[in-house]
């Protein structure tokens, strides 16, 4: 005996929007903030990175906001003397201002792929608007990865040390792994 049903079985459609929704924490072991600065009038490039960071992202259908805290003292260019100078008052003044801080105020869209993030970079009490084009992807369940590349104007941030040695613009690469927080 054969039975038929007039009901159609809906096709499963995957809405990418829920992929970002939730509370997320930065996994510092799988994340990095790297930079490249050309020195000596562009003849030599100096790569570096910050080794310690923390942060979070909260996304729901109504809003998105996040923060990334980078420890200034964790700067590493592979040269201890240079790193000590970068931590000094000439650059980050890490003793008085231990963190670089990025605040994300909104994310256009809520899905995976390219998104526009409006936010500010805060260095030693100086706030500079810093919109970013960020690529989001979900490599596995409960994991969200974001990547972006930008240039930072160190003079606008009040970092004025070694004007002839360090360029005004510094290239920054960021790759952050976020893990979903369990409620």
C-alpha cells in the first residue's frame, strides 16, 4: 500500500547570519597581531608581533560589539634592545599605558565572509577611528576566525619616537581565533 502526502518537505537552507551570533572569547594561543615597519628610510623592514592579548565579541541580531586588548610589554621584534625602546616613553610607554585597545562598535551584516567593522584604536588615551575590512570564517563548530590587514598612522596615535628611523605608517596583520562562550 502506497501513501502519498501533499506536504512538501522544505529544503534545508543555511542562513549564514547565525554563524556570528553569540558571545565569543579571543583564544590568545591561536591569534596574532603582527606588524612590519620600514626603517632607515625604507631600506630595512622590521617585522614584529605582540605575544599577549585578550578580548571578546558579542553579536546578536540587534548589535555587535567587541574589544581586543593587546599587552604593550609583549612586543617582540627579535631584538631585546629595540623592544625595550619600543616599550619606553618614546613609543608605547608600556609602564603607564600597558595596553593597546581596539573597540569594535558595529559590524555590517552578521554572516561569514567580508564584513565592515567600525571601531577605534586606543593607544595611551589617544583614540583614533579605525574602520576595518575583516574576513570572518568558521573553521569548525564553536570557532570563529577573523583576519584583516590595515595600516596604522603612528603619529595620529601620538607615537612620535625615532621619526627618521620608523615610518609614519606601519602595516598591521591581525588573525584572531574566537571560541564560543558556553552560557
